[in-house]
C-alpha cells in the first residue's frame, strides 16, 4: 500500500536533489523511499559533511604522486630561501 507524505523544503534544495537523483537515474521519490526504508530498518541516518575532491584536485594529486615516484620533486628544505631556490630551478 502506498501513502503520500507532504513536506515543505526549500525549492533550491528540491531542484538540487532532483538533479542529483536524475544523475543516478533515480527519481526524488525513490531516493526518499530508500532513505526512509534504511532509517526504518536500522534506526540510523547517515549524514556526511566530508568534502569530496573535485576531479581537478584529483588530477593534481595524481600528478604530484607521479612526480614523487619518479624523483621529480625537491626538498625537504631547511629554509624558505632554500625552498625558493628549489622552485626557481
């Protein structure tokens, strides 16, 4: 049996949530249903405020790791002047 729930949320929040759901091929209704089913089953509500890396940041980190593995990095430095010289070379 289906029932209807009416809630008031900010219109921008709704639009953003619909967009994210659509990116996953889901409706907002199915996202809410899954979340409520999990909450009813486990009594737990997962919330995350952990920032996620952007693709650009991930590419910078990958590049830095490759440079480190190939020995293309410099340092450690004992002074700021030494670091600046290393950056300029």
